[in-house]
């Protein structure tokens, strides 16, 4: 898909995965009829001729890339992806759903003080977010060895791959199941609305209207949204 | 059999598009009185770093020379040109008008595509600090894009001091100000809003900062903004923008120019009017530039200057999205000269090729002694228009065969 077809359309990139359903709910909440998202989910690209909006579905981590290069104007993305990927896009709105936090966690039985003996010397940390983890430890002046993993990070301490992990926690159940406990909270996270930097200028009126609708909806329904 | 990440080979078709565009651009630069300068591809890091902010310093590709000096590939062209004019051309009458066209190098790892080598064409107008100089360079940016045959584009003009003035007038701790500035540079308005709500800043200023990226349009933007700020720096920035905008109107370019108070450019050397070019076909700027009055003094000369650069890869991308044929060169007809194998025919073939080339045609000489059927296939796949056959039959005559139709005619040698 190239940008040339998009000059009249507003292109919204929705993330697949756990932010997909709440994103659909949000858009339906402001009056865009997506029929529960079933139609879009099948097609990857979906047009709403009347509203002149086009939807595309992206892998959550790819979402900001679509926005940065301008093939989509607006995206919904987890803050973890934004912090890790550092894309040149406008971060315009905290959508208040998909709430979770980035934490440092370690096996329960170990004595906490021991972790940072010699400022972390020889300490191994497994994570899907090497950039966020590196920034955090650098700020704390703790010198750890980062191990980049692509999933099931909580397994790493159990099998001796790492001493601790940096990962996202929403309910804390996974940590509990793997006998891990939070030893520090790095940053709270939620879904964010991002916009291409040129689109924000050239399609400002339409984007702003959408933004105001979403803002209004969020403030009215804030209790419900937090549960999404 | 690989090349390092972020680099590209340009194949013939791509090169011909690139050269066509380079010719269109260098022609217009030359016609406006700008002369080309070529500087080395790599220089002492220390020199290049004088024009680089903290991000650019990290992005430079560096290595050591034999003496252990740190060398870097140039990440942009303005700093080398400031060095040349400040160290070698102090005596020349001002203003100086220079243009360049060359490759620059950065570790742009997090940008789309991650290209580490790309080509920039641009101009510098050195030793002039009046609004007419700002307007000339912006007008030339418009002409440059127009002459490259891009139809759909805008140049947005703003001023670095509009933002600086607001930041200075805010009553907050330095540390908080830096955080606010960083949030703006990172375009993180979620964080920015939070920070502003924590700090003791007037509501009007908060609103203004949050609105900045969308303060874009014609003159009414200036009128609106004048009411929103009351610090000297921002107000004089607005005045300067107005003057330059009016000059651009005299140039007859108002349809291409918009006032945009939300422009913030990455480079640390800008001191005045700044501008960026956008098209609907790209999600990132196509060109950019502005006034840099203090850069040359980092090389010992006080020369207020302004300039801009356009990214040729980006421009090509935009041109092709606008019109797929816009960089197709009308080439002269291509010929392939073949001959029947003997000494006399070879000489006759050479003469035929020479004569055709004199007429401005593109001529290949068959070197493979292939069968005619094979030659014909080759000619078809290479879009050669005519095959010329040289044989013993008629002196001073040659046979010309049109490849697509197979039509033959006898022509003079």
C-alpha cells in the first residue's frame, strides 16, 4: 500500500493482539461502525467509504513504523513499543486502556540486597525490552548484563539463564506462577494514540476532530475504559 | 557477497533517474548564481562535530586514521561548507553563493529503512543576514522542487526563536524546562501535558505549547499567535516570518508557502527562520533548511548565513509516487552494429558505429560473433531499436533492421 492512495483517506493502523478489541471498542464508542471488528480482522485493510477512513491491522510492534513512514496517519500502540522503538511520531493521547507496568522482577527466595552487590556486577537480566532495561539500569548506575529474549521471559530465572527480568506486568499472575516478585517498578504503561508528523499538519482538521471525540469519550467513560 | 547494512548499489535505471534529477537541480542552482563546491567525503571528527548536536554526534560514522586521529564521514554538508568559507575564502566578496551535491552518512538506525548513505543537494547563501536572503533561499527551494517536476508540495516556514522565546518566558526550574523541551523534541505530547500540569505555567502558555504543532496556515496564523505570546523574542520572530512571507509573495510563490510555528529542526546551529518541505506522498520532510548565523564563527569567521538541503532519494520517491514516469529519460535511439566476419567488414562496422554516434545515437558494437537469431533476442531484451548489418554485398551501404517489426532497409554508411 502506498501513500498515494491515501491523500483523501484517513488511514488508521490498529494493532493486532490484546489491544485490538479495546481499540475497536473505542472507535465504535465515538460512532465509527466497525461491526465489532470482525470484518476488519478478516481483511487486514478495510474501507469505510462514507467516513473516508481506511483501517489496517499491524503487528503491535510494527504499528509505529507504519505511522513514522506515513503509510498510515494514526496508530494505536502500547507505550512499551514506543519506549523501545523510539520512532519519530507525535504521541498525542493516553488512551487509558491496556494499563500495565514495566517492572524489574526476581525470584522470591533470594534476599533483595544481594542483587545489586557491586552495583550489579555479573548480574544477568533477561528482557524483551533491552533499550528500556538499559536506560533504567544506566540511570540507576547498576551494571548488568542484558539478555535479549523474544518471549516467556519469566522462564529465564527458573532455568538459570538470568538472575532477574525486566518485563510487562498487568495482573501479576504470571509472576506469581513463576515465583517471581517485583523488586522495582520502572514505569506505568497504557495504550497511546500516535500520529504521523506530516499528517498531523496536512490532515489536521480531521485528526483533531477525531482526537476531540476520543478525548470526550475517554473522560465520560473513564471507569469502564480502565477495565478494558 | 554482501555490502554493509544500510548501503545500496544503484543499478543503471536508478542511476539514470538520479542523474536526470541532479541535472535539473544543478541547472537551477547555477542559474541563480550558486557555484558548486566539493568537499572531502571524510574529515576530522572534531571539525564536523562543531556543527553537530548531541544526536548527530552519535549518528556519525567514525574511525581512526594512521596517526590515531578520529575521522568521521560527513553527516551533512553545511558544516564542511562553513569550514571551507571560513578558512579559505575570507577574502572573497560577500555574499557567497554555493551549492553542493553529494553523499552524506549517518547511522540512522531507528529511522525507516535505516539508510546510512544518502545524497543531498543544497545551497548556502553565506555572509548575508537580511530577510531578502532568507526569502531567496526559500524561493530557491520552491524552484528546485518545481524544476524537479514535483507538483504537489508545500514549504512551511517558521522561526527557531518563536519556540525559544516561549521557553525563556516560562517560569520554571531549568531542569523542568529541559524536560519540557525534550518532550517537545520527542513529539511526546502525552508526557508534555503531564509535565505542564505539574509546573507553575500560565494556562495561556500551556495551551500555546500544546497547540504549537498545529499552528499552520496563511497570515491569520501570525495574527492569532501575536495575541498568544507576549515575550519579545517570540514577537520579533513573528515579525520576521511576516517579512519573509511577504517577500515570498512578491516572488509569486504564496501557493507553495505556509506559515508553520510548529517546526522544530534537529540541527543545533539554526538561529532564525527555519523551513521544511512536505508532500502528500511522503510521511517525512523532503527538504529543510534555515538561517545559521553562528556556525561560521565556530570556524573563526563571523558570517551570517542561510541555506537548505533536499534529499534526492526522498525526492525521487515522491516524484515516482506522484507520476511513475516523471523521471523517465527520453533517450536517443539505440543501435547494435553487427558485421560478417572478416577484416574489411570489421573496419566498415567501426566506421558505421562512428558515424551513427556522431549523430548523437547510442551505438553498441557486437563483440560476441553471435548468430543473427541470438543477436536479435539480445537486442529485443535490451530495447535496442535497430540492428545494423555490415556485409560484403554493397560497398558504402549498410542494412538496417528494425528490431520490433523486422523491417529492413538499405542506408548509406
